[in-house]
C-alpha cells in the first residue's frame, strides 16, 4: 500500500537517520528495509558479480524522497536516485502546489511489448503478409508454447501484425509480435519468443529472417498523467501573480514545442524524474529513455515537448503527458538489488502499470518545476543554493565546514561559483 501521508513538513531539516525512521512509520518498513537504505545495505560484490561481467566494485548515488504526491487519491513518497541538486526539491514543491486541485490522475495501458522480426529478400511482400495472416493463430500458439511464467499466468503473445517498410536495403517485411508481459518488463520473454518463432516465419514467407529483437518504442504500453494547478497555487508567497506565472510557463512550453534545441533540455528535465525513479526501482532506464524520446518524434513527426501545457476556462494550468513506460515489478534488478526492493516496497505498487503511472507523475511535476523557475527568477538561483554544499565538498570542505560554507554562500548576493566557494572556505579557515 502507498504511504499514509506524503505531506511531511520539515522533512528536509531532519537527519538522514531521522528521515529513515519517519518513513518507516509512514510506509510500514522494517529494519531490513532501513538497512538497505543505510551504508550497511550497499550492494554486495557477490550480488554484483552475478548482475554484470568484469565487476571491480560498486558505486553509490544518493536516494532522495520526493514528498507531497497525491496520485489517484493515494499518497506517495517517491524515491529518486540521482546526483543532481534541486531535482527532488522542485518535484516536491510542484506536487504540493496541486494538492488543492486533487493531485495527479493517471491512466495506463496493459503491459504489451513489441517483438520485431525482420524478413528480407521477398519478391512479393503482400503475398507474404497474407500467408502470415492465414497462419496467425498457429504462430501465436507456437509463441505461447514457451515455458514461461508470463505465459502460465495468462500473458504471452496476443496478436501478430505485419508492416512493409522501404529502406536503403530494399523493401522489407517487419512482423510485430504483441506480447503481454503482465507485471514484468519482459525483455527476455519478448526476445526469446521472437527467436523461437523466426524459423516458422521464414518458412511461411519464403524470406530471409534477419533481426529478431524487442522494440523500446512500446506504443502499446503507454502511461498517461493529468494534473491542474490553480493561479493561487502557482503564485509566489504573499503575491497575486499566479496568472502571469502561468502565462510565462505557457510561453516557455511553446518555445520547447517550436525548437528542438530547447526541447532537448526541456525533456531532459522530465527525464530527471523518470530516470531517477527508474534507477531507484531497478528498471532499465536506458530503454525507458529511448522509448520516451522516440515517442515524441513518432507522435509529432518532429522532436518536441514530451509534456503538454494549457490553460483551462477557470484560468488553471493543465499539464498532461503520455509516453511509453516499459517497467516491471517482478524479475530483473527489481528483485535482486536490496535497495530497489525497498524502494518498491515504499511505493507499495501492486502492478507494473501502477509504477508506470507514478513515474509519469514525477516527470510532469519535474517539468513544471523547471518551467516555473525558468520563466520567473531563472533556474540558477535556487539550483545553486541547493548545490552549495556539493560545491563546498568539491572545494575541500570537511565536517562542519561544509554547512558553514554553504550557508555563507546562500546568504550572499553574489553569484555562487566554485571560485567564490573556495575563497569563502579559505577565509573561514583563516578566521
């Protein structure tokens, strides 16, 4: 189950251990879960050796919790694994601002993935497509003879679709196997089915079978989110400038729609959240990123914004996003890495589609945090203040010096630069 409450005032002022203890109470976590978050829960070399090849060690990244998320009526604390300052704070802030309008609402497809089989050297592609269609039921049955847990639980191949493509290698037939992966990401099952059925497809079509591989453009596995922010919620504290801030956000969004140079950075902000949650939960974040970016170009015919922003009749800001979200809560690193398992337990998700919905909510909030900052005070002011401790560490600060240097820089009216931080540290030590 999700947490009892995602509103945790003063959470950022607690120590890491105090945060862990508080979250354990909110989410019903036990000591093993807390140990997975603490230093003692670091991934062991024994486990690492079984995950990838040529292991020489492991590498840690911070786990932060984005607060204030209400998704489909339930509260969530969302785990991020990321090295970048201000990302978690920005998402938490934007989630808090839409609580009054009901939070986030999601709609996610079933977990259907695409396996592609490429067939070349056909004299009559139309005839080959007809031959495949005639044998479709037999081919689906052949796929589902795979000894797979997914098939045993009711998933597996559900349909076969043929596509003719023109290419520099000549015309080719590409056959899509539509495979329901249930709560798994499903890459291994999908790829195995493609290889299993390839000989039969070669015989039926009379062509040369070449690639047999999953597509990361998972257009049958879409996740959607919508949320609203009132002008009052978007205003600065004590100000009545919500309407002008919303207008600035719309103008910034239109910039991303019109210019791929801006869209690349705009969408990087979206993926700051989606990829961070994916890493935290043991997902294939490279596959997710590939799917999200390619979907934009596929849907729009050019590269543009992953998100969509508009103003409704009441003057509220409306944000939506739809993108492929191939995630799983069974198998893979999500069931091997102790921290990934704890993070999934924190979320309390019971299906892959629930996890997909949470991830797109985080992405939408993250995008809005960047758009609001960019269209008002600028991105660097808040970011650099939160980044000050990291810069102090880079300058060689240790112990209490880190907080002292950071606080001096935050109070300063001058730009926060690495040179300025080094000078403050030197002066602090001289005093």
